[in-house]
């Protein structure tokens, strides 16, 4: 697939007809081209022809695709051993902050996801054509230069100055173009790209993780089509390791079926409130922005209505279908994090508070709602193993029980991990029943984490650490720490400096902690201070509500199913290591109280599992020193936890 609208050697570009180049750009542009865009391209062509005369050995690309971001770089210039990423602001008299960040983001995308760019020097070059001359700094860190600022008059001079850092090698443009692109979008970026019309193959890596994801999508589509032709009702249980792309797979299925099969009216449902709010707001902001950039008018209100129909809160779906006894409009329903659906007891208690008699678990009721269809329907349940983090979450067993006891005609499809791994289903009799009754499909398990493109072994490391197995954890960390830094500190200010130093462009940083970490408050980390998820995940560093401001802390309930680039995990002693094992406690009133209930222990364990797998690029764990004068912050418990994490190979800064 050609990733640019126009490309050529600089030698041939210089003699190519301007109108011919413009025509090719217009033909490849998917939207109606406004005069503003035509004029910008023409001015760009003129400036580059005047600039590149001394650099005929290079290769130039116009409108180079960055699918992960759903954007195109104005120009890429391959010259000697440099990749110049050029963003033009025609007629602009300033170097705007958002333009600088955008240019750096393009560079980071190439460096992280484009194989041919991994080890090359990359130059973010912002050209504001009418801006003043500025003194640039030619500094390189990890093969990425500081942003270079140029105008239409000094562009040649700035390129020449950059080439002084050359090591006299050359990038082969043919090999560079052929290099594999392995994008790993955040779930926010992925949802925006899918909503815009990109396919999952465009925004996914082309390695084992993406192959797994593609096969899973094909498998689920086959199951839906089979149900459709045989007029049957089916349910799929899709499992996966943390960060393997379960939510992405679900969004993709719902989006595909919604667009290509309008009679099905597919919908994506989640009981994860923050995820719903963040994704909806992200889709709305992006759609309004895209419309504006393409010269169209779109009100936020009309975009909100559309986004709300695509992504719904599972509890609202439940309540709507309590009022009506008719079959819902949707025939394909994706339930995200289905293990978090409510037990009968929790659902009954909640509905009683609303004046309604209710005697079903949420899984049973949701199957019952879809069972109202006369012909076919399909439910896709996305299941995270070992991720139940709240009292009253039913887990997978409640879904299986409902099917076994009430819906014998439903056809069940599941991955063999459900019957092989205790993290998914602990009840042996239910496993036996599922083996006899259901259809095992290996494609219904996503086995490779794609959340962190730096390393796919993060979840394995976290699993061993939470098991208390320091030696195995250390062995895994030795393999991954060069690609994915995991560090320890006893100084909160050091953790915040590390986050700010590592993040480039609009890469996201933030502080997270367990909802049970109540004695972090003396250090300014208040897990009880609720955040607005949309602001925390989407707003920029100027907003005090944003994660970037490093003031508000997100808990496991806020961040489950989402991720950011660099994370500081503030670790409290609700989960502490002593005498060779993990210990569990909750803070009640003025003191800590030990936890003996195994289910409640699992919630704390799972909350730290969730928190430790939220970072895409790096994690720093802050463990306070405690305070000898404060009985609620005993020094020895913080120290023993710190010592265990150190024994897992995590280095201290």
C-alpha cells in the first residue's frame, strides 16, 4: 500500500511540473479539496523546490500516512542518515505549541512503530512560513532531535546545519518504504480511527498480536453469520491477557456490523463507566475536529447523539429493557468486561433501592433480553481473567450458570483458556458442562499483549510479582527492562520528574493508585478525590484536571480498560509484602484492619494487577518511607514491600 500521496527523488521532484504534482495530491485526497488546501500545497511545492536544490541526493514524500493517529505528515525528507519530518504552516507567523507537539508526535510514531525508522536520526522540522528566525538547538536524545524551527527563507540553512551531525551513512529509501509499520494505538486512538472508517488491520501491528486479533475478528464474524443463516442464538466468550486488545476487538466488531449490516444495529456495551465516558467524548471531539478541518459544520450535540448510540453503558441498556418487554433493536451486542456484570444479590439490592423487584443476575437478565428476538442474535462477552475488582462483580461463572439453567438452546463458543486457566473459571463442574456443551475455538483467546509496544511480557512479569515469585519476576524483567523501564523510588518528586523527562510531544503521563491506598493522603495523593475521567484522559497539561498536571490520582476503577504512556504507581500498604507473602488490609476509621475474606483479598490483588499494566512505555513505582510518628504509616511495612519489589529486579532511582 502506498503511504504517501506523492513521492519522488529530490532530483526528479525539482524538474516535475508543479501542476502535475498538485493534481496527484488532489486525486489521492479522499475529501473534496478546498481552495485553502490547494493553495497551501502549491506554496509548499514552491518553497521545497527553492529549498532542496542543494540536496538532490534525497527523497521527498508528500502527505505521508500515520494511520495510528489518523493523520498525514505534510512532508518527509530522507536525506543522508536523517529522516526530516516536515510540518508546514503556510502563512503562519508563529511557532504554535500544538503544531510543535503534532510534529514531535509524528516523529515518535515513526520511531516507535516504523521498523525502518527505529534506529535512524529523526528530525521534527516545523516550518511556519512567515515566522521570525529563531536560534535552534541541535541536540539529540535517543536518535530524536529537539524540534527545529524554520521559515520559508532559512529552511535550507537549517537543513544544512542539521546535516553537520551526520555520520556519513545513507538511508536506503526503497528499503525504508518497504519497512513494516506496526502501530499500537491506545484504545482512545483506536476507537477514533475505527469510527472514522479505518480498518483494524490499518491501525494494528502486523506481528503475532495483530494476526491473533484479525483471526479473532474473522472467527466472531463467522459465528454471527452462522447464527444469521441458521436463525439461531449464539454467545461468544472472548478472553485475553491484559492489554491484548479485547476492547479493540469488540469495538471493531460492533463498528463493522453497525456499518455493513444496518439491520443488525450492533452496539458496544460496557459497565466500565469511565471507559464509556472517555471513549464517547473522544469520538465526539475527534468527529467535530475532523469536520472542521474538512470545512464541514457539525454541532457537538448531533455528534454526541451518534456516539451515545454506538457506545452505551450496560446498566442503562438494562434499565431501558426493564421498561419494555420487546426485543431490543440490536441483534449483535458486545459486552465489554463482562466479568464485571453484577451478581443476583447486587443487582437485586440496587434495583430494590429504585423501587423495582429484580431476581436475576445481570448476565441472566441480559441474555433474557436478547432471547426476546424471534430469529437470530449474537452476544459477544469480553472477559478479562483475574480482573474482578469490586464487590458484587459476577465473574464468568454467572454467565455460564445462566446459560446452563435457563437457556439450553443457545449455542456457546469459548476459548479453551476458560477451561484450562483458573483465573477465568474456578468451578470445576461448570468447566465440565462447558466442555460437553459448548464449542471451543482457539481464536477466541488473545494471547499477546499489544498495549505496550515496548514489551509483550509485562503481564507475565506482573503475574509473577503478584504471585510473590521474586526469582521468576526478576528473570522476566531482565529481558524487558531495556525496552520497557520499570523503576522504584522512595521520593515522589523524583517520580514526577522522571515522568516529565520521559514524555515527548503529547505522550500522556499520570499518577495512579489503589482505591484502598488511603494513607497516601499525607503525601498529597488522595485516592478519594474523584476525577472526571474525560478531563483526566483527554485534556492537556494546562488543565489542572488532566493527568498531565500530575495532581489528581486515578484509581483502578478510573483506569481499567484504558492506558497512558508513562505511569507513576503510588503503592500503599493495603497490599504489602512481609514474611515471604502478600498481606491485605483496609483502612477503616483511624486504623488498618486485616482482611481474611479470600474474595476481598482477590479484589485487592486484582486492583494492583490492573494498576501495574496501565503503562504503555514505562512505569515508576513510588513507595513512601512511612513515618515513625504516624501509627497508620508504619515504616517497616513500606520498607518490606520496597525490599520485595527490589528483589524482583526493579532498580531504584
